């Protein structure tokens, strides 16, 4: 409208210039006014500045349709029931933290933190995970003992690969045990929880790899890695699940300045995997036994496997020296669960499965570890609270579940009964009965039409999976009954109005 008005003014002024003798305006004044109007038009933007608006989600994010949300809720329910079965309580923390809270906790991954614009006098960042906010929560509230779970979104300024379940905004499902306990008991329970969840979700065969940061650091020490390169070399070793050993060695030597012979010694160790017997063997290793922290880690690994035997999960757990977990805050046991497929494994990927078995890793779906020093980083007196936790990689789980459910018909509502009518002019009766069912805790629906056809109402039930239909007609209203129809079998039975609620509940339990 503004542009049109300006254009109209422009035309009028040009006309005025042609008739200046009548308006007593000189040509110079008219040109000045025209120039001002043209400048104003340029500021407002002409048609040439317009661009097509593209409707899309931001890079690395996605929408979820009702079918996908139904799958998501089912997965969440499975995970939460497991967490509660193990005695956890839940908390919540803000989606953003003070930037200094997150800084220096993630090693090389710190570059992936999303910083927020400073608008209120505080430098803020979106949370990168749920572990650091949990440690901040413990220190701030002086909590030294808690078993908690937290399910919430986190954010990473990563290069997304959405087909492989890697996003910039995604959920994490965390379970953590904080407190001073005897060694390896909480650690074993965390691995048991991962085993239970992956088994119940039925995602296919999986392996839970375990290692210990103390063993890794001891290995780096005896192999000759300089102290100041421990963390950066650890981050490189952590890429072995995505890169070949040759590429990892090349990064160590050419990018991070490690001597080639030192990298070769590391390569001998990280190719090893096994179980309790391997921990016993490494305790006798001439080089590794020289490191006190490696020996402490190996002794705890033996104890861990003895508890895992009691929990009946050792068939899925493997002690893997290549597992590193790149985050800086891990101090002890670390773990990662990967899904496997039973195909012949190439030589470069042989390390992904236990000795004697063939399996190719198709992606990490859970991970975690012990972080005994993180809470102390937020405590003014440096008081430590030992912690161990695991996180389920929920987006990858969703991707797998969605692929499996593509051909399945999945209900997106939980409606138990549709209140229908067989004749016209019964809207008020339908609404009244629907309200009665709602008040009794029954999940009920009614179509939003005054006089819907009975066939249309029955088709709605079949399309949406509603199992029961409560049909009202003039005769039923006179007799004080409701015709209850089972959609799957098309069986119909008259039920008294007073007994309808109990009958619906009874039938829903049987379906």
C-alpha cells in the first residue's frame, strides 16, 4: 500500500511539473521532491528486493507426525519404566546454562556448543548434554547422594547426518547414580539397565563395549605419549568406530605430532578385546603392569565382570581397549552400546565384535561412564561427588523403530470408544453420553457433525483403530440401553446405560 501511495504521489508530481504555471512550482523544487520520494521508496524496498519464503525446518532438526510420535512415546515409556524399576527419581534443568558452566568440560567437542546472544547481562549457551547440568545441580544444591533420570532435548552445533540419526536438536535419556559407594556396584547396574532397555526395545543384536579411562591413560603413559597429549590422543582413539586404524594413526602422527613408533604401540593394545580373562591377562602385561592407574582400572574391570555375571549380562558385554569416549570429564569405567548385524565382518572392522564372532557395527545407541571429578569443578571447596551414568541415544533408536514400523498400522490415539448414533437429531444424546464416559475416565470420542451417517462413524473407527462403538438410537434411548459394537468382530450387544462404563473397561482389558 505504501509503495502504491508513493507511486501515485510520483505520478501526481510529474503531472504537476507539466502544469507548473498553474501551481507556481518551479522545476527545481519538483525534482527535489521527486528525489526524496524515490529515496524513500528505495528504503522501503521495491519489488526487486522480494524473495520467495521457503517453508522448512532448520538444518539438523525435524518435525514428527502423529505416527512417529506414537512410536516415540512407546520408546519413552519403555525407558522410563526401566529407570523407575531401578529406583530412579527425575529432575529437570534449564535448556540453557551460563556459558562458563559448560566451558572446558567437553574437550575438543566444546566447539560444538551453541552460544546464545547476550541480551540480559549473562553469557549463555544451550546445553550440550544433560550430564554437566546435573553436576552443576548437585554442587549448587549440595546433594551428595541421588539416583536420577532426566529425559530432555540437548543441542549441538554439529554437521548433521539425519539419515543416520544425528541431529542438532535431539533428546537424551540419562540415568545417573551419584554418591560414595563400594566399587563397581553402581557401574554394573548402569550396564544392566542398558542391557534391559535394548533387549526390551527389540532393536536387534547388540554389544556393550566397556573400558576404563585409567587403563587408557596408563596405556598412553607406558607407550610414551606425553602427558599434555593424553586427552587429544584419547579423542583420536575414540574415532576408531568410524575410521580405520590407518586413518587414526595418520591423525595421531601427522596432525597431533605423536611419534610413529608410539602410535604403533597404541595400535597393538587397542586391537585387543575380551572379558574378565583379558583383564587378568593385562595385569600380567610387562609394560601395562608398570602403571599404577592402569592396574587399578584392570582390577576394577575384573570386579565389574564378576557383578555382570551375577546380573546375567556378560553375553552382551565386551572389554574393548579401543573404546575411548572423547569427553574430558570421564575418570573411570566408560561404556558404549552398538547395534550389530550378522554379516561377514571386513578386516578393518573386526574389532567391533567379540572374538570368535562376526559382527559389523551399525551405530552407537547408548554410552556413558564414570565422572568422579565433575561435581567438584563446581564446588568452591572442590568437594567431589562420585558419579556414574549412561545415556540412551534415542534419535538413532527412533530411526530404527520408524523403519521397522513403516509397513505397520500404528494407532496414534488411545480412544477406547466412539459414541455414535443410528438416526438423525440425536446430537444432544451423543454429547451427554460422551460426557458421562469422560467423567468415568473412559477415553471417548464423538464426531463433530449433527447428523453423521452410521457408516461414516464406523469407518472412522476402522481407520483410527478405535476398538468399540457405543451406538444410540431412538429405541435404545427409550429402553435405557446402549448398543455396544466390537469393531474387529462386528459383534453387537445391548448394555444397560448404568453398566456401560464397567462393560467398556472390561472389554478394553480383553482387547
